[in-house]
C-alpha cells in the first residue's frame, strides 16, 4: 500500500495509483473543466478501467475529500 498525507487525514489504504490520482485531481481544475478518463489513463500510463477503479476506490476510501458530479453534459471531479 502507498501512504499519503491528505491534509489531516492519513489514508494508508490508498493504492499508489489512487494516491497519485487524488493528488492530480486535487491540483487540477476538473471542477470547471470536464473530466476525461482517457486523458487520465494516458497521463498515468494505465488502462481506462484502472482509472475507473481508482476513482471508485477514492469515493469509498476518502468520500469526504472527493466529489464526482455531472454538470452541463459532462462529468466533473473535485478533490480537496
């Protein structure tokens, strides 16, 4: 498992991909810019299914730190 400090929360059960993806989402503007799973997969050099699984894992493991929503015909993701 990969340890990452998420503010005051220590999420020791995040995989390395989940931790890296969380930080990427947190530093990005996917709250206003539509999310692209294909772009995320390319950036992390993994398959799209791995990104879907990582996002799903984040919503279970750090639900108070990530929000996935649909707006203006597109999926958006915000993390803090």
